[in-house]
C-alpha cells in the first residue's frame, strides 16, 4: 500500500491568506475627520476636570490671579488639608454614600417590579397606568406642593425624605418595561409551567436577564442621588446628621459668592497661615471639595461602563 505525503512546501488549501487592506480615499478622509473630532471632543470634556484638579492643588492666593491651565502654578496641599479637617465633611460623606445606596436599591427594586407588571399583556390596566407615569415626565406639581406633601407625610428632617419621593422614576420605568417586553414569552411561560408565581418569575427569571439595563438605570439613579443637594436644603436642613456632601459644597459655594468663607469653615486664620505661608481661598477650596465629591462616581463608572451603551440601546430599541 502506497502512502501519499504532501510536500511541506505546498500551501494548504484552507490556510488563511494575509491580505493588506487598502483604504480608499473616502475611508481615509472619514477616519481622519472622525478621529480629529473625537480627540477634540475628549479635550473639551476633560479640560474642565483637569483645570479644577489643577486649581485644587494650587496655592489659594495664587489661584485668585487666574490663568491656571491643567497644571498647578504653585503646588500646595493646603486646600485638601482644610477640606479634610472640616468638622462635618466625614459625616456628610457617610450620609451621601448611605443615601445613594438606599436610593439605588429601592428605586431598582420597585421600578423593575412595576415595569414587569406593566409589560404583561394580561394586565388590563397597563396602558392607563403607563400614560399616568408618562404624564409626570411632562407636568410637575411644583416645589411648594412637593414640600407640603412631604410635610403632611411627616417626613421632614427624616431619612425617608431622601428615598421615598424618588422610589419610582418614570423614565427608568419606561426603559425597563421596554426591555422586559423584549424577553421571549416562552421563557416566562416555562417558569409558570414549573410552578413559579409572578414574584418568583420576576425575581429569578426577569431580573437576571435585565442586568445590562439595570446597570444603566442604577448608574443614572446613583449619579442623580449623589449630586442632589436640594432635597437636603428643603427637607433635612434642620438636622445636622442628615447633611450630605453636596449640600456642604453648596453652602461653601454660597459663602464664596458672598465674598469669603467663615473662619470656622476655613479652619481659622492660624491654620490658614501655617505651612510656609501657603493659604487657601474660596476659589481653591471650592475646587478641592468638587474633586472630593467627584471621586466616588469616578471610581464607580468604569465598572458599569461596559453595560452602559448596550443597556441603553437594548432598553430603548427592542420592544
């Protein structure tokens, strides 16, 4: 029996051939313009953050002169030293974290539960209830009726004033409902055949399938809750233990607009003069607090970025 062997120099028929991709003139022009636009957009978006960071690390008296770009002109840690020694900063930071966690957890829980109910075709009142929630996106009762409602409910100067009024978001509700409607009905029907009730179907079947959209909604709610200071001013300004980091920042901005900071907020004249003559001013101190307040969100966002685009596209297009 004769054995045939292939010549080692003969190329295999299924071997991939490397071909150099030739770009057309249109592709080259588009790629160049697109890259230039994205680089310019990145610079425009990053410059305010880098400028604020540079001012926060700059000497306060020198920062008043202006003209600081993305690098400190006179490097100083005095601004952060003053911020980190403010009496209410740590309590406000803890309350902001607690408030954000509770608001995100309750909003995702109740909004997704209602979204599942409104996505069921057998629920006869789904359309009028959906219309009612959509109307709230266009019409608001106003600041005074909201305040009177919180007051009549006995939630002034309580932690409940932070999370109860935002327990359901109309925009997030529509986003989640649209995504849940895209889930194949056979999956939900199979869960019901296995004896699962509505709550178990929602919790064990629907919720795991909604992870990308839940990540996007959670990011929206977290950023909104973390940056909110008006709720503290309106409802909880009478209790110091309920103060938040953004509210303390707002008080600092208000005092800066009124031509300076109080000696108790700046740590006293003696503390400001210590450390080689370096001082702090409202401009530099404000930048330092902005950076301290922005750090938690900057750390959370990269972990949710991979879900951001896919979640918002799936939730808004499918249906």
